[in-house]
C-alpha cells in the first residue's frame, strides 16, 4: 500500500486489504514497525510526502488514492478522524483548548456564537472534562490523560462515522489508560461509529473491537473475529502474541493473587 517512488521503490506495507462497514469495530495489531500506522495514514491520505500509496482506498464510497487534496479534506471531519498516540503532536500548543474544539464545529457543522459555545461545553462534558477551566487552558497545562480526552473531543466534534485511533493510550499510565479506553468505547457505541483501533497490545485491542487484523513485516498475516483469533490463532506470529498476553496475565495473577478478581 505505501511505497517510496522509484528508483528507491521498496514497499513498506504490501497487500493490505480489509473493509470496515458502518459501525464495525476492527483492530490492527502487530509489532513495532509492522506497518500499522502507515496503513491507517494511507487510509486517510495522510502519508508523509516521501511515501505514496498505490492500489485502492475507498472512504465512504470515494476513491482516495490519487485524489486531489482539497476534495479529501472535505471527507475528513464528517467522514473520518484520527486520534494519535501522543496528543501533543496533534494539538496546537499555542491555541487554547476551547478554540481547538470549536474549529471543527464551526468548519463542518457551521456553528457560531452561543450555539458554538454550548457545543464546545457539550463536547468537553462528553469526554468528562470540567469544561470552564479546560476550555481556557493551553495543552501543556493539562495532564496526558486530559490531553487525550481533548484530542478525542476534537476528533468527534464533526461527528465522523469512522474514528481511527492509533495507539491512543500507549503514552498513558495504566489507570489513566483504562479511563480513556472506557470513554472511547462508550462514545463509539453510543454513536454507532465505526472504529479502527491500532495497538501492539492484544488485551487492549480485544476489549475495543470485534474483529482483528494481524500485521507482521508490512503484511497482513491473519484476520478474524476476536474470539477466534484468541482461541485458535492460525499464524505462528499470532500464536506468539496470544501466548505472551497469557504469560503476562499469569505473571500478574502470581504477583497479586485474587486481587480485583474472583479467587
Ligand atoms: N516516513 C517514512 N519514511 C520511510 N520509512 C518509514 C516512514 N514511516 C515509517 N517507515 C517505515 O515503515 C515501516 C512501518 O512503519 P509504521 O509506522 O507503520 O509501523 P507501526 O506498526 O505503526 O509501528 P509502531 O508500533 O512502532 O507504531 C517501518 O519499517 C518504518 O521504519
Ligand atoms: Mg505506529
């Protein structure tokens, strides 16, 4: 899918093919460098300039590969949005959070004045942030978990039908991660949105999606429903992922016997 143009041509990701229908929740799992992020960036035509995608990517029926930028930008927002691992890279460091949330509401939903202010407050309430204080803050004044909640509020502002989340909680500590994942899961369900959720953590992916695509070395090695992948992995790489997740579970049980679960 993603490749450097000739003469340096070397495919970084090959033969990736999958479909997300309305309301589907699909996970991509794979080790670092397996091509998860490039796949999701290609799906929204957000690849870096030095890389190109070939083949076909259809977003809401529109072909993306080779399409002019301007036409694409109108699809992003209402159709699909992305949440990245480190929200500081996605947020504008010099703009107060309230204005950053207002931007997509104004651009895609045409809100102005009091209606816009109310929508910003609603968006912050939905991600469980105290709106008054947070709206006036700059990103650096917030905690990592709060920043990720703001990034989710911005991504959801234009009511996209597809949310892509690329390791949205990897930078957060475990308890904060839990809150952000729970929030994202609830919002996606309530709105009937499709979700493409990327992670290297099988336990996290399994919680968020119904179907998993397993990538290794720039290619898809296996795809199937979560239960089938976890119970009967077909590919040796998937088997190793399942086994290491089990080993971690067992190690945690050994450290804290009975804690927090049925004993
Ligand atoms: N801009 C780029 N130019 C050249 N090669 C790149 C570029 N971005 C990524 N790559 C390479 O493409 C491959 C896939 O990268 P990608 O970022 O998709 O991996 P990933 O599965 O998301 O990994 P991680 O779990 O670490 O985020 C890697 O070998 C990476 O080094
Ligand atoms: Mg990545």
